[in-house]
């Protein structure tokens, strides 16, 4: 139903009430358009933040990733940047965190972060999206990933990390962009839809200014014959680290 943040205040947008992490975290999201999938939950589980460290979620949407991170790591100092002003307002309503309604390419927060996480838009801009909000969240020209990583690198402290989710088909492009923007020691975690099936998505984490080899991590099988696997449920419903 409609979200009413308070008497005398303009409503945020038409939303639905729900939860994250198996009912542990209340979460409100748009009733139509872009709806949250499992990607922000997985990003939050893969971000190596510790209490007291500063984390930025880029393209935070309605704040699902930030909420999951705060649940797992109480005491983390988190915030977000979101280009859609209405979505940024909803994220502020959901999280109570500083969510900046801004274009990442022009974002200048005045501080540096220890970690960043992002689910960059990567769908072909010529593909069909049902509405403008979903297109903004999902579609991008091929050069946008490198632009995002360069902008994120500028916002991170030395040895800060970035964690992103990308399609496996974009791995070569992402690896080149990471090198070009000063990231190294990448850890790649495949997300297999089912055991024995090729991974369509992967989590990729890298460190700014690091030295060291890349690593292929054990990965995660998401589904079995009855739904999510126990390993996936531990992350998606119980809030465990990936």
C-alpha cells in the first residue's frame, strides 16, 4: 500500500511491506518497477566490513544490502548513493542511514570509505525493460562498469575493498577494469544456479592498491530440488557470512 512516512509529509511512493533474512529485517520496497532480488543480500554477506569501518553501497536502491550488512555487522558505519531520488528517499526511510541522491560520477562525500559494494547495471541498453526505474537499475552501456569502478576507487582508502556482482559473461571486462583502476588480489566466487550447471553470476571482490594473486573461491550452489540449498539459506535467510 502507499507509504506514509509521517503526518504532513509527502508519501515516498507506492510500496509493499515485507522482510529480508527470513523475516528478521523489515523492508519496504516499490510496489512496481525494480524489485529486490537476492543480489544485495549476497553482496552484504560477501563484504568484509568490521564494526567501526565505513561502507558505501553504490546504487543502493531501497537499501536491502545495507540492511542485511547492518544485521550481520552491528556497529558498521554505512551509507549509500542512489541516482533515483525517490528510491534514495525510500532507502533513507528503510535504513535511517545517510543515503545520497546523486550520480556516482559526480559524488563527492568528503570522506573515504573502507569498503564499497555494488550491483552495477549490466543489461544491454537495447533490451526491453518494463518501466523507467527498472531500466535505470538494470541497463547500461558496456563502458559503464569501468566508469563505476574508477569512481568507486576514488572513494576508497588505500587497501579498501570493492565487492560487486556481475554476470560471468562480463568477467573479462570486469577484470580489465579492475586492473585499470588500481584494484588487485581479486577473489571470484561463482554462483551456480544448481549443482552441475554453469554459473551465470559471480561475486567479485578486489582490494585497492593490493599485491597478490587472484583467487577462485569455492562458490555457492543456490538451488536444489526443493528450493534454496542449505548453504544458500544460511546466507539468504539466516544472515551468515559468505
